[in-house]
C-alpha cells in the first residue's frame, strides 16, 4: 500500500541497510541498477505430459476496493467492477474485499457473494476495524473488560457464518499488517494482536466449519522503531520481532491458523523486477531482537518470495505445513487517470515493463524476455507452497490509487479501460 513507499523513502536516510534502487526499464526512464542478490532457488520446468491432464487451479486474484475503509463505490457499480475482474482473471479467480466492523451487514455483502457465484469468482474476506480520519489510523479492536476480544470475535463470526458462500472454503483474513502502528490505533502491539487473532480464529471455527482462517499479513518493509514514534507519529515493529512477541504472548496462536497470509511485494518497494530480493531488517532507536535468526543463503524477507523467510521463521516457532496465500503483491505504475493521485511521488515503472515482470513472477523466463534475468526468484505458479496470488489493487479511488489500480476509472468509478497487466494466456476464459 501507499505507506510501503513512503516509509522506504524515509528510511533511505536513516536505515541500517543500503537504500534499494530499481533496475533500468527498457524505456527512456532509467534508474540506477542494483547489485544482483544471491538467487533464490529456481523451480525447474518439466516437459509437457504425453496425455491431457486437468487444468491446474487458478491461483490468481485481485484485491478489490469496493470499500477501502475511507472510500466506498456505490453498490450499483459493483457488478461492472466484478465483471471486469472476471475478464482479467478467468474462471475460478480470487477476489478479496475488506469488510469493516461497523458494516457487518449480511444482506448487503450477500450481494457481493452472489455476484461472485454468478461470475465463477472465489471470494476472500478481510475483517477490518474502522478508519479514524482525524488520527490517520485504523482503530484497534474494542477489548472486553478482561482485555480479550470475545465480543468483537462473536460479531465477526456471526457475520461470516450468516453468509451463503459460493465456494466450499470460506477464506477469512483477520486484520491487516498489524506491525504498523497506523493499522492498530497508532501503536503496533504484537501481544494484543495475538490475543485478537486467537479469539477471532476460535469464534470463526466454532461458527463456521468451512472457514479458512488466515493471519493478518505483516509488512516485511516495516522498520522497528523500538517503541518510539516514526516521523509520522506511529510506532512500527519489524516482522521477525512481531512474530516472536506474538508467540510469547499466546504460545499456540499460530496453531489456530488454517493457512498463512503474506504480503510478498517486490523490492523498491513496489518498483523492482522479481529477481531483485534481499534480506534486511531496519532497526531504529537502538532496537534489537535477542531471538533474531540469520536466514540461510538465498532466503529473503523482501521480494516476491518473501513468504519463504516467513515459513522459515514459523518453522523455528514450531509451525509447519501452512499453505501460503499471497493476499497482496504488485507494482506501482507510471500511468494514472488522476495526475494528482497520492500514490505517486516517484518515477514508477511503466505498465509495459510491469506486465512482463508479472509474467516472469508467475511463470519464470525461459528465454522469453532476453532483456531480463533468468534466475533470482521462484515463479509463483511453479511453487507448490503458494495457493493464491492476489494483486493489489484493482479498483481504488483514483485520487488515492491511480498509480496502483488495474482498472482505469473516473472519479465516479466508471470504467474507462483496463491496464494490460496479465499475460493473455492467463486471462483467456
């Protein structure tokens, strides 16, 4: 999201590690190239089978912003936006949508699920709180008198269980990037999020036997401000320390999960090709983590395979065999329908380059793009650990998401066009 780029630009002056730069695009816009990191293990392509086999499941998805917590598109245009998503993804694609705690309206959101059913799309719901416009953050969930979250957990669970889902599985994400203070009332709190996740996961499992509970994915680019406010007034915790402190607070918290949610964004952030990956933790204000584990060579926390480091860390915490759902990833592009969009602020790569990088990220190179590297990443569709790859974002308000959107929209949400970001063979029905 927008904060990835803003925090990274600020860290360029203060971080412990070197600032990341983007490789040159094959256009007139060139940025300094990075030194190639140690390649991640590359999946090996196999020869086509001699006889026909069933088509593999569709891993692709799009993160919708019908309601992003601040801006809401009218219900009347939802069907057009969902049809546009179906046109991009093909049958069985995932569509992810945020649901606010003050909008747990089963009748309203059943319309969304019914559209998904009609279009053969698979919904993913992300449970959210509410955004405080004055403070500039998402409020922390309301606690019970004993400090737990049983009441809000029951509210979420009743909503999820009351819906008629079009799919056998009901994937639900509990929160979003809680290692950001602006996602948790201004101050990141690993222990509080662990209790919240445990209570909500327990309530969801009790109410809906088909629910698939995912954690709130962490931001791997978040610095650790050691309890002190960053220059925006909020505190942040790096992903590793956040995981350690979650487990310390609720030792079995990760065993309540059915799958692992990850935000595997490219480096830059949001600006470099899939081959550019690195391991880096930015600790500020004297921060330290006595439980830090150095990863083996070729394992990175930042880049399109950053989930591999998260799985490595989880295994050291006693958790194995969780499927990975990449519920946010993607690139910012130079093109926009609103020249004042707040997700601008730097020279983003053009759509033409990003379309090639998405193709590479999904399926590898194999000589198809001589201008780009052959190694340095594991293609998502060849990685058996990855269940879903959801690109952010499809249809946000252009004044905020103009450089991120996959749809070209006007201020009223009318579709003006779509950026050609997925390979044609992927979008074919």
